[in-house]
């Protein structure tokens, strides 16, 4: 194993294992210029990742909102249909003078009457 340390990026000599500066150079992998550059690159990369994550979150939120709006529209349509149906049932009950029975039986009766 070589005692000499060089910048892993540009190959610049960083110092010697046997010098007094051993502890200073031991944790160094890059020369100051490259280190600055690498820190900058890492910051940029982090920022990119952060922005990407934000963008994906916004997209997911947008999709969720669109689905909720769609669901809302469908619910409104469903309510309108139920109101129409309710009105029809009321009219049928008023015409026949009978009290409404629940569910399918009423619907079946009304359907028969409507056909006549
Ligand atoms: Zn370097």
C-alpha cells in the first residue's frame, strides 16, 4: 500500500503518510479545489432530487384532486338521478293513493303502473 495520498479526482499529491501532517491528510480524498467542486456537485444533486420529489408530490396531489372532482361530479349526477326518482315515486304514490312500501317492491309496482 502506497503511503502517499493523491486527490482521487485530479491526482494532485496531497501529502505524505510519514510527514507530521499525516493526520491532516488522512481523511482527505480530494485536493481543496476538487473538494469544493465535489461539495458543490453534491449540493446541486441534492437540490435536484429535492425539486424532483416536490414535483412528484405536486403531480400526485393534482391527480388526487382531479379524481376527487370527478367523484364529486358523479355524486352530483347520482343525487340528481335520485331526486328525479324520488319525485317519480312521490307522483306515483300520490296518483295511486297508497302508502309507499319499501325498496324493490315499490319500484316493481311503479314500473308496472308506468307501463300501463
Ligand atoms: Zn483534485
